[in-house]
C-alpha cells in the first residue's frame, strides 16, 4: 500500500525512534554522508583504475617495489589537496620527508603537519586526533614498516622480540582510527618483505600484519617496469661519447582490492627521472588511444579538437605539443576525465 504524502517511511520512522531514544546517529542508506567523494590521485592512470580517484573517509594502502613511486603518489595527492585549500598531515617514522621535493610537487611545506613519532603508539594518538578534524583531508603514513611499537622500542635490540608486535599494534590502531574517522583519507605507504615460510605461491608479504589488508578500502600494488632510455653525452675514458642512458621507468599499477569500485583494474605510467614526476604526456597519449580520443595513423598520432582542427604528428612531436600547449593538453585531459566518470563505479569501461 502506498504511503501517504508527507508521512515517514517505516525505516525513517524507526531511525527517528532509535535516535531520539538513544541519542545515536543511525542514518538511512541514502544519507549524503554515505556518498563516495573522490579526490585526484595526481595521475590520470590511477584516477582511471580507482574509479575516479581516492575515496575520502577510507583507508588506502599503496605497496610494492622500492622506487616504484609509492611515496610520490601520496605526496602528490597531498600537494593537490593543499591546492584545493585543505590541510594535510604526514606521519614520517622514516624521517625521510624532503620539503624541497614536496615544494617541487606543488605542495606547501609550511602548511603541512609533519610528525616524526618516537613510537607507533604516539603516531596512532596523533592520527586519532586528526581523524575528527573536518578541515583535514589527507593523513599519510610513510611507511607502515617503520612504525615501531613501544614494546619493541624499549627492549634491548640484542634481545629477541615478541612475535607479531607490529601486527598487534596495527590491529588495535586501525579499529580505533576507523571508529573515529568521518571524512579523512588515510594513505598508508607500505613495504614488502619475503615470507621465508612460503614455498609455493607469492612469497612477498606486506609489513604490519593482516589488519590493514582488511580495513583498507583500496589496495594499490605498484611494480617497477622496464627502463626508458635516451641518448646522452657522457664521459668515458676521458672522452665524451653518446650512450643510451636510463632517464625514466615504466611503473605498473594494479588495484588488488577496492570496495568502492571495481577491483583488479590495471594501468601503467612513465615516471620521468629528470623532472621527478609522472610524465603526463605519456598518460594522455595512452589513455587517449584507449578511449579512441586519439587515433594512430601509421607512424603518427591524430586528434581532432573541439573546433574541428586536426592535430597530427609523430609521437615525439605530439608529445611536445602536449607539454607546450596548455589549451590542447587541458582539452584532451578533460575528455579523458569525462570518460573516467562515464565508466562509473561499476561501469562497462
């Protein structure tokens, strides 16, 4: 039987009863608080495979090979967040933060909360406090492997440690942080170790036990791919000679887990060693070809802009156009981002 206009549904009436009796905040499933809000990752490829960017109010774990761009992605996401007027915080147990590099990535070091915790419990106490701040958008921990529990820090290093101290600490920490968190994105940069007890299957395991795997909404695996080389003049045996020198590396990314969009999406981007950043032009070309926005004609790339003008050139020249022509670059990026949105959370893209 249809409900009379202006009357509450049974669910809404029950929510009101519970909240008025207990003083709780039970909500209906269509409440705006449950709407997934995404923010840019700093990479068009990562935006695509994560369904439009990192989801606020969740835990995201970035793990994989060393020198695979894990910290870069976290720092770049914070820099972009600052540019949108938000506050960000960095938990830095590695003491590896470089303010000049963060400034290079577009961040503002003087506006970044940075903490070098003496132990993991101090780090968790700060994270619990930050989780309730509405004007804070990202808290990055770089890295999980460097968080040292108090029971480990106070012992003589020559003594044998209790098994799984860090795993127990992470389990307790994640329960408490998650319960307090409302909209803060927690980015966890993690390292891998070799599990010597595994004889078959994948011998690699992330630090900190299993808790983060379960609490993370998104887990992104990053692997080093092949090197990109360029001719450079280098000194050898007292002479300048032209040699192929590594200048960039392809990074392979895979969404191993995602509860906010489709998992198992993959992509790759080129990390430019000269600029210390992702080569946006290569991302535009690869995604443009995938979306059939850019067409390959023989040895050339062709794009027809919104005014009907054709941009056709070799890949090298087309790359130069993208780097030098902001209007062209922004137009193609806009089309690619529209396609990312059209694919939707569980789209057919």
